C-alpha cells in the first residue's frame, strides 16, 4: 500500500513543481502516458484475481484520478499565470505621452515675456500701452523732443539715418521710444498714462549693446503729476518686476533734452558670487532715465505748460530681462537659435499677471 501512497505523493509533488505547461506535460506522460507509472499499475489489474482487483482496483484508480485531477488543476494555474504574463508583456500603455501640441511646444522669447510682465505691472497701475513706428521722422525722434538742430545731444544717439526722400527729409530708425510721447500728446488730451514698449536702434555693437534693442517708455501727463508720483511709480514697478518686497533707488541728477529736471536711476543690488540680487547689497545698477517733461516738449505738442505737467521715463528692456533671468550674454537674444529659445524661453500659456504671479 505504501508503494501507492509514496507514488502518489511523489507524482503530486512533481505536478506541483512543474513550472510551465511543457514540464507538466512531461509529468503527465511519465504518469499517465502509455508507459507511465500509473498506466503500468492499471495494466496490472488485468492479471489480478478478482479479490485482489477488488482491493487494489479502487486504490489504483483513485491514484489515477488524483494525479489526473492534480494535473488539470495545475494546468489551470499555469494557463492563467501564462495569460497574466502575456497580458503584462503585451500591455498597450495608452498613457504614453502624445507629441506636444504646437501651442504647448512653442516658446515665448524672454523679451516678449518681459514686455508682458512690464505691461501687467503698469496695467495694474492704470497705464495703457501705446506704440509707434520703428522708422521715425527726425522731427519726432529729435526736434519735438527739444533736441535743437545741430545740438550735440543728437550725436549721443549714434543714429541710423535713412536716405533722404524726394522732399529731402531724412528719416531715422528711432533711437528711443520717446517719439511716441509726442505722437500720444498730439493725438490725445490729458490725462495721459501710457507705457510704450518697443524696438529701438543705435549704431552700437558689443557684448552689452546690439544695434537693435528694446526700451519701455512711460509718460504721465495731467494737472499735478509730480516727481513724488514718479518715484512711487518707479519704485512700485521695480518691486513688482524683480519680485522683492523692498528696493532702494538712487536718483542722480542727469541731462535729457526732453526733461527738466532729469535724473538717472540706480537700484541697489548685491553682486556677490557673480549673482545679482535686488533689495539688498552695496552695489548700484543703473536702470533708467527719467524726469519732468520739459515745458518745450509740452508746447511742441500744443499743450500749455501752465495748465498741465507730467513725468516720463525710459528704460532698457534687454538688460533687465538678462538680470532677472540670469542670462549672461545679450547677443543670443537676436540670433534666433531654437536651442537657446528652448532653454530660456517661456511656456506660451504661462501668461504673466499680478494675480497669478509674473513668473511661474
Ligand atoms: N530716451 C532716453 C534714452 O533713450 C531715455 C529717457 C530718459 C526717456 C528720460 C525718458 C526720460 O522718457 O524722461 O536714453
């Protein structure tokens, strides 16, 4: 009897140990195949006496049934494990990233982004945006802004002149955004509160100067706008733009033909470790020119300096963009290198606003 129990135990263990369907089939053949161990036992039944068969028959048949049952159960287990493995291996991951849509993949140039930031800050203070052409008349670029004919201040600007037209008038590539002050004051009655972001041009090219660069001009004209207002506006702007709670500013007397008095403005910063930080430190960084609009400029626009007054400022955009975003060189701004743009550019849907934050 023990031989059958032993065989059963042995066969069931082998069934259990079969790691795949092929191994299981080998166990089946060894037990139940033509020359299998269980089949051999079954064959012995024929040669037994009826008494022997009566006793051994159920035992051997029981052994066969047990082995068959175990094989069938093991087969089920192996089949579902195989199916599971296949499902895992052949899984189609529908969450694989699809190619980014153009409006997600594209990048906004840092200058465009900074113009948006500046616009958001001044819009919050009630300013609107004005613009004018890049090719400007000599009158609007200089004369109306109180640069007398032949005045040396015209030379300061390294102007690009265009060929004279039939009337002998020589247009210029505007050297600053200030001519749009005149365009605005001659087309719109005060109160005026505008900013003018735009391209400007000077014959100058080195590591920190490009022949085309960007400025943002500001102009406020009403009956009482004064220097204190100007200081407040510029301070609020710097705090918002550089995203700091405090800035220290220094107003140095200066000269511009179109403002009187005029000042150049520095903001305090630290340059420790080659990194510029605002709102702290011992260093000063010049960021803009400003002043009270000169009475001659108001007169040139048909305004009465005894009735209205105001202030204006002009600031280079490229440099404050470089400072804010840690870009070491100005020239790549204008090289249209898509690798640079991918690195320094901004996501198109990150639109700066004072509510959601200028920089995300
Ligand atoms: N237009 C000047 C420049 O290009 C900058 C400037 C200075 C603009 C003072 C202003 C101002 O409006 O008031 O250098």
